[in-house]
């Protein structure tokens, strides 16, 4: 797991988590952040015991915190999940007040 600041902005921080696992196929990456989505690993010897909710929950929390989450993955190599979060979160009231000034 790594932690770094985003070079484009000092108002954000990035956290990257990398593994050297089996990777996620590109067709599975398209929906991996949806609730109950699970990557197809039918070639595994044992079935996955995941519910497909973990990444959906993380994506929702990142969204609520006005951040972004991304995935880079290659089969047989591993995956890197990167979360970029602002240091300050704007509430709806602040957004409305800012829009009228």
C-alpha cells in the first residue's frame, strides 16, 4: 500500500493499494464497483466467498467524500486501486452559497 500526494493539487491526497494477485479482466473492470459484482474466476479450484459488496461500499464512500476511485489491472500481474480525496469536502449549503457570490 502506498500513500502519496497528487502532484496536480495540494488540496488532494491519493492512496494507492497494489497487489500481485491474479488481476481483473477488462470486461469485469467495467462493473467491479457495482453492488454484487464479482469478477469471473471460473478457472479457480474453489469458489469465491465474496459478496461483491466491498468495492461498491468503498466507491460509494469515496463518492460521498467527493473523491475518485480508479482501477488498473492486468490478468496474471495484479491490480492497483487508487483513491483520490479532497482535503476539504464541500457541503451542499456551501456549494449553493458559492454559486450566488
